[in-house]
C-alpha cells in the first residue's frame, strides 16, 4: 500500500523571525502546542542533537518519538527578497533502527517582504511498516500543530506591538 506523506501548511501574520523563534524554543511547546506537547533537547537546539518529542494524538493517546535534529537554518533573506528558514529532524526509534519505518520531518518557513510567513511541514515516511506509523493521524497532528503555531506567533506579535 502507498501512503501519502503527512503534510500541513498555514499562512501566519507574523515576521519570519517571530515564527522561527516559536519553533526553536522547544522548552515552551507545552504552553502552545497541542500535538508536540513537550520536546526534550539540549538548548540551544543544534544540528546533531537528539530530541525526544512527546506527541499527543487527537484520540487522547500519547507516545514518545526519539529524533535527531538534521537541519537548523534560521531565517535568511535571499536575493529574490524572500526570507527562508528550515528545521529538519530524523526519526531514530527502534522501527527506524530495524529498517521498518523511517521518517524525515521537514519544516519550512518563507516570507516575501511585507507579506505573511508561510509555514509548511511534511513527514517523508518510508519502509515496509509505514502504515503502523499512522500517516493519517500524523497529518491530523500536523494540522493542529500548524494552527497552534499560527495562534502563538500572531499572539506574540500582537502582545509586542510589532509590525506584521
């Protein structure tokens, strides 16, 4: 069976730097994130660091997902006037070690000058037991995560009086 890669995206009325800060301040996830309710990693986050994600499924179930940060590229403006940032991590649980389920999560931010920040995430699953990883429930979690990231970043902008 072929599964779609879980994805989610949202437009956020906040500067890319604010959205990025919310994403990398993992010690604050419990205050705003209904999907990844806790993230354990050394601070500041760095490429190569292990990170354990404590996930809350929509049905009330919970799990721990051991990962390793594979990319951490803060906001940089390109010659085309578009700023971009990228956070990636790789699943390191037992199914991955056994070659049964592999996962790579990509989280990308882009912002045109004066426009909203676009957040996009995708999990690239592979391996013979991908179905057991629950791509549909991961996609649902990503949607909750994206909506909450939007609420959190926009609230921070409103509280601080920053220009959108």
